[in-house]
């Protein structure tokens, strides 16, 4: 981390003020918001919304990968069934016209 990054990160750690049910920081934002702002800046995003969208996209990709990996047994079963149908003459040739 460069000195400039360290200084900007240090300034993103305001004091927490307990006021009622929701803790706020000295910037008068809910603590969760400031945590997101800090994370976004540390990851190089200037807008929290861009950071959140990137997280959603990354999570969506990870979920797809997990589901695809878990489906390998089902895909293998489908491939065996399709091959058996083809070998039994129960399929039609694909017409590309």
C-alpha cells in the first residue's frame, strides 16, 4: 500500500457514534454504508454502486459455477439417455436448412 493509499484509508475510519438503534459514524452515515464506501475505494471503485454490481456479478458467476459443477451427474445421465435413444434409432437427423 502506498503512503497516499494509507492516508486515504486512514481517513475512511471515522469514529462510531451510538445514537438509538442504528450506529452512525462521524460522517453521519450508517456504519454499513461507510464500510461499503471504504471497501469500494480500497478495491479501486469511485462509486459504491459499481462495486456492489461487481460483487453481484462475481457472486452470480460463482453460483453458476457451483450449480454447474453439482449438475455433472445429471448431465452425464442425460448424455447416456440421448446416446441410447440415438443408438436405438429413436432420434431424427438434424436439418440445418
